[in-house]
C-alpha cells in the first residue's frame, strides 16, 4: 500500500510539474497555452543539448532550461499572445499553431536540415538524458524500496510549488499579478504596468515548464512530440482544481495522481486513465468553477 | 431585382453546388474518391462552424460524433464483407471476433465474444445508417442538456468534450472483442440501396456525398437564418442578456449542439462508405483540433466558409505532402498559417471575402441605391 | 455464402488490368524505362523515426539493384509516399500509388493498423504489398508478401528456451494494447502451459503510454521470475528505465521481449537493457561478412556512421531483392506475375538465407535469441540451424502438415 501511495504521489508530482506553469499562465492571465507542452519539450531538449555540447549534467541544466524556456515564452508573449488578450479560445488556437511550429523547428533542426546541416541532439529522432548516478536505483525508507529519481522529482516539485507560491504571494510581481487577476482595468488604473507584468508572468510559466522538461527527460524519451499529451493532462488538473487557485492546482494534481495510481493498481492502467477523464468530467459538471476557487474577474 | 453582389451569399452557395455536381466531368475515379473524402471533412467544418461560430461553443471533441457515425456504418458494412461469411457460420461474423473469442465459444454473432450481441441489429444495414446519425444527436442532446443546463460555457465545454472523446477512444481501443481495438474496422462490404452497390470509386458514391454536403450546407444556412438561429447568435454574444429576455438559452444551445453532432455523424458515415474503414484515430484529439483549424481558416462565422476551408486545406495538403521536400515543412507552414489567421484574420477567409465584397459595394453606390429601392 | 465477392472483384480487376495491359506494357517495355514501385512509410508523425529507416532500406536496395543493371535491364524508380503515422493518410496514399500512379508493387506499412487500412485497396485493385514488419499472423492475403516474422518464428523456440535454459517458472506477460501483443500473449500462454510453467499476469498498456510505475510495481508484487514483453514503440524505453529504477534487475527477473530492438536500446541507454533478451531473426551483431557489409553500406547510404540496423530494416531491404527475383522469374511486373513469381524465391539476406513460402507468401526465417550487452548490441545465445516455415495461423492449431493458408487462400473450415 505504501508503494502505491508513493507511486500516486509521484504521478501527482509529475502532473503538478506541468500544471504549475499552466496555473500561472491560465489562472493569472487567462491564456490557454497549448504550447505549454512544447515548453516542456524545449526544456528537455535543453538538457539533451547541454549534455552533448556543454557536458552539463541533468541537475546543472535546470537553470539553463529555465532561462531558455522563459526567454522563449517571452518571445511568444511579445509576438503572439499579447495580441489576443481577452480572446480566450483564440489563445488556445494560436498557441496550438505555435506548438506545431515548435515541434517542427526541432524536427527540422530550425530549418538547417534543408541546408544539409545536422545538429547532434536535434532532429526527429529519440533522445535521452542520463540520470546522475546518485539518483539511480532505489532508496530504502521505512522498510520499503523507493525509486530515488522519483523521490527527487517529488522533492523538486515541492520546491517549485513553494517557490511559485512565494513569487505569487510574497513578491511585488506576485501582488501585481493577483491584482490583475481580480481586475485588470483597476490594476492598470493603479499604475501597474499590465503589459509588462503579463509578459513576465508568461515567461515565469514557461520557465516552470522548462524545468519540468529537464526532470521528465530523466525518465521519459525526449522526442519532438513528447509535450502534446502533457498539456492536456495539465489543463485537466488546472481546471479541476479551479482556475486561478494555486492551492486548487496542487490539490487536484494530488487527487488525480493518487486516484490514477489506485485505480490502475486495482484494475489496469487503461481503466486508471479512463477513470481520471471521468473524474475530470464529473468535477466540471458538478462544480464548473473547480474544486477550490474564489470569485474573481 | 437585386444584383449578384447583393445576394452574393446565395450565389456563393449555388456556385459551390454547381461546381461539386460538375466535378465528375473532369476528374478520374481516384481523384473523385479523394475529393469525396474531403467533402466529408467539409461537413465537419460546417458542423464546427455551427456550434463555434454561431453558438460560441468550441467543441474540442467533434471527432466523437464523427467516430460514432463512422463506427456505426462500419459495423453494418463489416457484416456485409465476404470475410464475415468465411468464419464457419451461416450468419456473418466479423473475422476479428474469432481471434478474440474464448476457446470453445460458438461462432455465432450472438455470443462469440462478450457483448457481440450488440452487433446483431447491424445485420440490417439501415441500422448502421440510422444509428450513425441518431446516436450522435441523442448523445449530444443529453450532453447539451447537462452541460448547458448547468450553464457551463466557454473553455469548460471544450475541456469536457475533449475529455469525453479521449475517454471514449480509450474504451474503443480497449474493447477489442467488440471493436477490433487499435486496428479499427477494415475489410468492409459496400452499401447497397435497392440493388445499387455504392462502389467507393464510382460516380454514384461521389454524388451521394456531394448531394449530402450541399443539403447540409443549405439546410444549416437556412437554419441559422431562422428565428432560432438569430436567438442562438444573441446567446453567443451575451447569454445573460438573452436569458433575461426570456429565452430558454440552454434549449437553443442544446438544439444546435445536437444538429452539429448529427452532421458530424453523417460525415463519419459517408466517410466510411468512401474510405472503407473506421479507426480509433478518428477519436484522437489531434483530429478534433484539426477540424477546428479548418473552420478557423475558412471562417468560423460562415458555414460555407468553414466547409470550403476544410476542403481546400486538405486538397493543398494532399498535393504538398506528395512533394518530398515539403513533407515536414508543410506542417510548419500549417502551424504558421494558423497563428497568422487567428491574429490577423479572426474571421478567416470567408471574413476576408465578406469584407472584399462589402468594399466593392461601397464603390458602387448606384447598385446600393437600386438594392434599397428594390426592398 | 459461397458467393465469394472478393474473388470476383479481384478477377475482374485483374481482367481489367489485363485489358489495359497492352498499352501499359508497350509504354513500359520501352527499353530502359524505369519500373515504378511505391514505398509507403510515415515520413512525419510519431512513427516516422522508425519508418524513415524502413523507407531508406527500400531505397538503398533499389539503388543497389539499379547500380547492378536494374531489373530486366530497367531501373527501379521508387515513389516515396508519406503515411503520416495515421491510417487515414495511409489509405489515401495507397490509393494514390495503386490507382493514380498504377504501380503494381508497394513496399510499405509498419503497424498492423496501417496495413489493415490499405489492404482492401490492394485486394480490390490487384496490386502487391510487400510488408516487412513482424506481425501477429492471422492473415492470408494473396496480395501481400510478408517478409517479417510471424509468432511461431519468434516464440516457437523462445518460450521453451526461457523455461528450460533459463529455468523460469512464472511468466508475467505485458504488452501494448492492440492485436499484436494480444495474439503474442495467446500463443505464449499455450507454450507456457505446454512447458509446465504458469503465467501470472497478462497486462496491457495504452500505445505510447510512458508512465510505468504502477505496472512495474505489479511485476514486483506478482512473484514472477521472468517478464515477457510485447510492448511496442516509445513505451519500451520508459518501461526498461522504470524497471531498473524500481530496483529490479535482468539477472533475477529478465525482460524477454519480442519487439525491443537495437533502436529502442540505443534510445533508452544500453545500461537499462543489459542482460535482457529479445527474439528476432536478425540482429545487428550477427558476425557474418554479409551483415558487416550491409551495415557499412547502410551507414554510407544514410550518411550516418553511427546508424543502427535491426530486424525490420533488414527485411525491408531484402524484400526488394525478392521482388526483383519474382519479376525476373515471371518476366512481367503485373501483380499476378509477381505473386506467382515470388513463391519459393530464395535470397541470401544480410541475416542469412530467407525464402518466400510457396503456400502462404510469408517468409522462412531463422529464429534467434539475443542477449543485450552493455554496448547496446546483442550476443546471440541461441539460434536455429536453418530457417523455419512461417505459420500465420499457428495460434489456431496450424502446423506444417495441416496448413490453413495455402495457394487457394484461407481454408476457413479449419479455424
């Protein structure tokens, strides 16, 4: 039973890793960023490239991936998302286009493959990142064997969740963001640079996805289309938890992850996944605003 | 008498109808078969435009209804396939059921695999035809009543429909004894109506699809011009206001949601007749989103535009993807095209056409005067 | 019931082709004019990583044949089409090749789903499909030449070897959720029970699923001493990684796979698979001059000095030579001629002798078992002395003396 609860916790932490960034961009900015999964993918590729070209290990490439994806996020916000504020469904569609573009950029090695230039680490092939020796194998705790890398992911997710909370609730930026969530016009009237704050928020959300990507690279195959399914799961978590509620996102990921693990163990993985979809549908139908929410906007 | 520009919508529909009906004069059988598939996609574009453009409801699970239509028809046609008669029973039994049968199970449709009796009604091919349209309508009706009754709107509807299509896909893939899982239903027979067999490559089949598309487009267009359609558009722009005006908003939304589902089911049914297979890939999320792309590029606010968008994109895609150098680049182009359309052309190509015609009319005030005098 | 419409259709289609033949042949017979064949593989989408290799194998074979003077003095022209990892696109492109381009032979498809989607087009239009991937059997189409392994060639030696040589008694069967793994599981169960062992579980995961924590935990708890894996695609990589990361080892509970190849081993990092087994007719590590030469030529062809080869790639390559021999044997390129010409053709493939069966158009192959080493290559621990006969209906009781699938087609009364 402890094993299963731990696996559930591990599934939850992976869901939360993806959902954290979405909670920030969707919850705070009203942007449905379908390219969020591709930010995860870019983070993972950053780890691959850092290994090949710079000799950096998995942990050392975390800050690098944060920087790369945050910059990419900033660029996307400037070029596309900025023009679509207030058009929720349009952001979904435009960012879906961006997602395809980013996937193809990796597959075509930013177009260089047309010129016959090949960059190691890019292209449509599968990549992988070795896990540091210290995180391989299992750790024995309380009479049970736990996968060391999964413990690391759970710990990192906790750190990131706390860090995100601290940014949102303990910094000037966070205060501005929350003001914008409640009432953008009023926030602007109070002298908050809404455009600049939004850009930074989007960069933060993307950066979080980049970190998630590095951590995922340790146990998933790195491929151009790895992000596509992640974003759907991430959205379900955010919507189930309640838009704009960080606590709700954390709780929802915990709930869905544990639920998935328990059902999968009791029956099989396919039913486990189907059950998660069913729970999400049920929650939205019964509590359209999400499990944890407050009145805003 | 209004000039051609005054009534350009009608002429656009009429033009497309004539074009579609005249097409067999120029194309070969291969090309007609391919176009017929794209006409099915055109119906999907129209179905998306109907809910998204006119009701403001973005259904990210339209593939569910397409899939139901496809599977219902495919079940009917599978039982007419000669392989189904080869399995050592007097009655047709789909070949894949034999692989999935428990040892010792009788080779009868009633009981070869658990649940195989669900196939029994499909021995009559019209069951497939009817279920293909009626089941999506019923399902959408129930979904609509619950979703819109709860006053769920916007992105939440999208997430529910999306989760539902993924859920159904999992179930279909898992229920191998009933659905042949991931491989889908292949090796189908042909639809036979009054002794006429619909060979997928024959002109008759093309006409079946073309006429269906023309009817779908025409009827949808008439439907949105009715009072119900106008009220629906009012709910899209402000459902609270429409509610306060005393309209039963959920009922209107549900009605159009169900109509759109019926169209998607019909499209799935015709697609199977033309392409001779049904596959769980119809239920993949990417397919449902692709339909939205067609509608967005063609113009979500125009049923005709969305349908034409779907047909055109697919024709261009087919051509480009057969040029080896462009295979990968094409996807990037689609992505870029989409971003640009959403930002700069939110009304799609049909919006562009509308604006162009409006500008033409401005330049010809005489025409406008005549038109006003005529009314 | 006796109205065999497919047969009727095929005959009419062939008759149609025969009527059209004079003009076609006149055009085709012009000296040196290329023979067009199709290569239908995914160039885009999730499966493109593997399928691009298969397309390269076909193109390389065609190039080598052309360099050696072509087929009956005519060069081969390969029309590559993109199946886009989607059965819908596969069907469309197959139509294009068979109906528009009028090729009589297409090399292609990788998944069973794509093969099933294109099959009606080949059968009704009278064209030949050469299919190289190992698959689940239960097919007897006169329009497909199968150069990959069927279950009896992958499992027939494998399970007895696992039970006897490795001395395993409790088998955990796991696979991706579709027909190939399920059929493999069905055949395996029979062999396991016949060998006096037991299977403790038969579990499936969605294709492309990459979260293995729960499944590996089940393996741990099941008390199994060996895992039979019919997992396909990217899932393989996350499976092996999770397996090691949860503290299991191939020394105690080896994974014995039917799909895991050099490709996946390279992508997961060889250390995760070292000590596990796979059953294939071909391994990259085969130490023969023919194989060394093949690997070298393939690497030069794709311009990658590190490129890996594997079972399906080898089959994709040698099937083109079998086709060439079929054309030369019958002196014609119609589907009918190729079907008859290919029966019994033998070829010295990189992995050894292969032969197309006279009865069922499947391929005689040599079963081999490889143990994966730390360098990502395999060590062959068991192999048959000679190729064995393919039996696509082995799961239903087909034996070499009692064939279900013959020249005349499937004898459904035996099912």
